[in-house]
C-alpha cells in the first residue's frame, strides 16, 4: 500500500489552496509492512516472538473491542498477544499484582492496561506499576517526564501517532503557533509537550478556557482532543492551518470528530479525515513501540 501524500486541489474564495489529506490508515498500513519484517528478524535472531500483554478489567463492550483490535494488529505483523481478562470487582492490589507478574515475565515485551478501569481501582497507581521498558502505551509519569525532557521513553500512543503522521507528511512545525484543545493525561498534555519539543509555540485549552474561538483562530496547527462532537467550529480555523482531529463520534451518516470538518478542505493546508486519520495511528504506534521494546530487550 502506498502512502503517497494525497493532495486535493480545491478552490477557495480568496485563494487556490492545496489541502493535504493526512491519511493515517494508509500510513499505518505501510508501517505494518515494515513491522512484519522487523518481527521476522527478531524471531530469526532470538527464536522468540514479540508479545504484547493486554489487560481488560470488567466487561465494557467498547474497551473489549479496542483490546480485540489491538490483538488483531499484533497478529497482522506476526506478533503474539496475551489477553488478560479480570472481573469488574478486581481490586487495585489484585491488578497491581497481575501487572507485576507481567513485568517479571521474560516473554512479555509490552503491557497495555485498557482504560478506563472500574471506579474502585486506583487507575493512576496501576499505570505507575508498569515497568518503564514495558510501558509501550506511554502511560506512566516517568515515561511522560522522560519524553518531556527528550530522554528515551515511549510516548503516549495517540499523540505519538499524530507526530508520526505530521512528520511523514513533512508538516513544518518549528516556530508554528499550535493550539491543543484538551489536556487529558493520555492525549492533550503529551500532545502539547511533543509539539513543544518540536519547537511549536503551544497553547493548551480546556473546559475553563475563556473565549476558545479566539485561541483557535490564532492556530497554525490545531489539535481537537476534547471528546465533544464538533465543538471546534470550522469558521474559527485560520486559512492554511493544519487541522488534526482525534475525536470520533458515530452518527447516522458515518461519524464526526471534535472539529467541524465541513468545508475544511477549503480552509486548511492539511487535515486528518474522520475516520481514517488519527485513529489508525494509535494502535499502529502501540504495536510499533512493542516491537521497539522487543528489539531493545534482545539487544538488537
Ligand atoms: P478526556 O479525558 O475526556 O479529556 C477531554 C479534555 O477536553 C479535557 O481536558 C477537558 O477539559 C477538555 N474539554 C471538555 N470540554 C471542553 C470545552 N467545552 N472546551 C474546551 N475544552 C474542553 O478525553 P480524551 O481521552 O483526551 O479524548 C479526547 C478525544 O480524543 C475524544 O474524542 C476521544 O474519543 C479521542 N481519542 C481518540 C483516540 C484515538 O485513538 N483516536 C485515543 C484517545 C482519545 P478539563 O480538563 O478542564 O476537563
């Protein structure tokens, strides 16, 4: 599958604009092809198969689907996955003990704790229990801190996948005004930090931000990471901005993101489709970072 940049020639009222479609699905497919070769090389060299352990606590159907998709992605590149399922009344101590077991297993290269976990569990404490070298989902404070300080660590998968998509499409970041709407631990905060590390001037907006429109109107790079359908209006987007939408909300006609995308191809210089932009890059990054971890543990 080729990931040649797709360019849509469109006529805007004021200027001729070429909007680049940031095609995450195509890029993820291309990366998987390369990962298969790396997995084969690990197997040939060590006689062992890279393994991602996924932990699902409780029976949330959406979480079960995500875990299944992650297991399928492992299979596609020739990796194995261990699927740990724990009952919804699991305690923090029981979950931490299971994480320790996986931390200590020579066979496991990466650990994914599917979030959210049931309310009685201290989710943060359980994330922190994951060993840095197996934190392929980039959820620990230590990993976040090291990433922020530009030391080696696995980045949180969704923002790391977005950075990959931006770099792959040669989007210039240095000196750009970036606005990230959302400040969650897994998405908004690491996204802002990664853009800062790429020399953007970064603003982070959240639910207490005054006059969101005014911040978005300044943005040359805009990331929607709010979880509210079409909260960010297309009329706020500056001509020539790069528009990244992490949200997905199913609708009768397919789905919408956190950004109103109507007419965005006439305004943006580049944008992620919804779906098919950010989503495929998230799981792809998890698998890629697990292969990185397996290579590192094998001394490759
Ligand atoms: P989250 O934990 O619910 O965080 C949402 C953030 O948005 C919070 O920081 C919140 O501010 C802010 N916010 C909410 N309403 C706002 C408003 N009216 N104005 C400005 N900011 C507002 O969500 P998340 O996990 O980061 O996810 C965000 C989006 O990304 C969702 O659409 C989710 O589905 C999507 N997502 C996609 C992937 C993927 O793989 N594609 C992965 C993860 C998330 P406060 O901090 O002040 O509450």
